[in-house]
């Protein structure tokens, strides 16, 4: 019923549906712009992790303990 028959798939704006990206990766993109975009992504990711750790302290503590155990049993 809600399925298209034949033809091309529906058009998606941007690359892979990512807003703000209009061309293929690497097209007219300088290294500086890519690094700036990556830095912003990493900042937002760190902020999201901090928020999750604040609202789920038990899960954050368990993750810290798991990480510590992995580091203790890691062989150099």
C-alpha cells in the first residue's frame, strides 16, 4: 500500500540525508572545514556522554568499573 512501484527511490536532500552536506564527500571541502566539523562532532559526543553519565549514575559507575577491569587485565 505505502510502497512505490518502479521508478527511482525518493530523493534525499544532502549526502546520506545529513543536513548541511550537499555534495559528495570531499567535493570542495578543505581539510580545515573537515577538521572543524569533526571537532564539533567530538565535542557534542563528549557532551552527550557527560549528560548520560549525570542522569544514569549507576550505569556510569558500572562502565567505569568495567573499564578499570579491562585496563588491569590488559597485557602490554
